[in-house]
């Protein structure tokens, strides 16, 4: 039986009160805290770096930190996030000169490794490196900005990724990021995802706990 995790993305939080916002979503039921790290190079936006992760750790945030690197190159920043307590570190294969080496670098630093696939990136990379991956992250929007609409063709890709993972027999989580909301999370789970990144759907709601409860109910109904 798969365990389903919801990971609020702090890209949609109030940065003037980030510590309090993160505390609130953890209290409401978050399983992971998702970091969208953008460099204004690999993607057309600039967000946060390791100092924010370190600050949240000092604030007392103990939930696992799920770092999504939208940066190029990736190897240097991997070690920086590992040093400040990241749990998962995921990157895009197009942003690494040597994908296998970058995955191993994450694991050597004591973190769990993830590989991220843009909507138009084929899953064929997994044929060669799945045994080095702890998390497959499928983007259901084009990376770079929060608040985009879910791309429906991602559902088929989720199903194919789930089949690859199941056939491998490996313990690999399947995460989806982009446009995840109460009204589509059930379909995303039904397609095969077990980890869901949600930004504005959570931080933009009036009641975090009610939103988590509604999302978990939609997952349960879809899989019943």
C-alpha cells in the first residue's frame, strides 16, 4: 500500500512570515516542505537558495525538506543544500553534464536523490539511472513560475513512470509538481503519483487543514 505525501511549495508562501507559514502547514498536515530553487538561467525566474533552508532549520522546522533545483549547473549547489539539511535533492537531467555523477553526489552527501522531467522531457533517462534515484518528479507545468494550470497530458506520463518504477521493484517515489489542486489530485493519484507538490492551492487557501483534508479525501475516493 503506497503512502501518499503532500508537499506544500514555499514559492507560494508569504516570505515576510515564512517561518510561521511553514509551521502552519506542517501543523495542518504537510509531509514535506518543497523548495523551488530557480536561478534565472535554467529557468526565467530567481527564487531562493541554501540560506533560506538553513534559516528554516534554525527556526525549528523539522519536516523533511524537498529541494527541486531548477539551476544549471547543479553540482555545486547540491553540496550547498546538503550542508544545510536538505532531505531530497532533485534536478533536471538537462542541467547536468553527467547525470549519473550528480545523482551519486547527492547520495554521497547523505541526501535522497531525485530526477525531474519537464513536460517535453522523455522518461528514457530512467532506463540508465533509475537504480540511483529515490524520487522521480514529473513537472505538470513548464518550470519557472508558480500558479500555472495543470497540463493534462502529464497523466499519461505519470502512468508510464509508475509502470517503470513498479517493474523495477525499486523503492522510488513518484512526485508531481504544477497545478495540483483539490479538484485534480484524485486523478493524479489514480494515474500513479504518490507525492504531490501544491503551492497556491494550499498557501492561497483560508484553511490549510481543511485543504489538506479535502486533498486526502479526493485521493481516497479516487483509489477506492
